[in-house]
């Protein structure tokens, strides 16, 4: 098993995930722990439209929830956004927020 990477939460992603119902929060935590250890989550989809290496973690309970993260950097797993999904497509506002946080992360890493 790979060394555990820390989770770094961008923007309001941590408080947004904490607002999930208990079952979705628990499943998200379990799947993010797998990612921290270098494993794939049980249900995921790449999001190249937002940025290379970004992944949508799909949580299926009574209501669908999503966590967008990137794990390709050696130092950490960055959680960009966590939200409830109410339709087949991700809402444009959620895509825009994830894209902005991705851009901000890249700028921060470049300038550091």
C-alpha cells in the first residue's frame, strides 16, 4: 500500500462535504481514504473537460453526491468541490467553481 497522502481542501469543499447526509459523508470519507492510499475509488469518472487528472467521485445513496478532486500531485490529494447532484448533468455553476479552484491551485503551485 502506498504512503498516505494528506487531503487538502480548497474553498468550501470541506464544509460542503460535511453538509452531506451521514451515509454519503461516510462513503465519501471511505473513498477519499482509498485515494489517499493510492487506490482507485469504487465509483469515479475522469473530468478532462475541467482539467487533466481531475476526477469525479460518485457517491450513490438516497441522493447522488459528487466530490471533485485531483490526486496526481505527489504532495497531496486536493479536494476542489463537493456537492449534491440533482440532475443527469453537473450544473454549470458546479463545473465553473471546480474549474476556478483548479486554476487557482495551478497558479498557487506555480508561484510557490
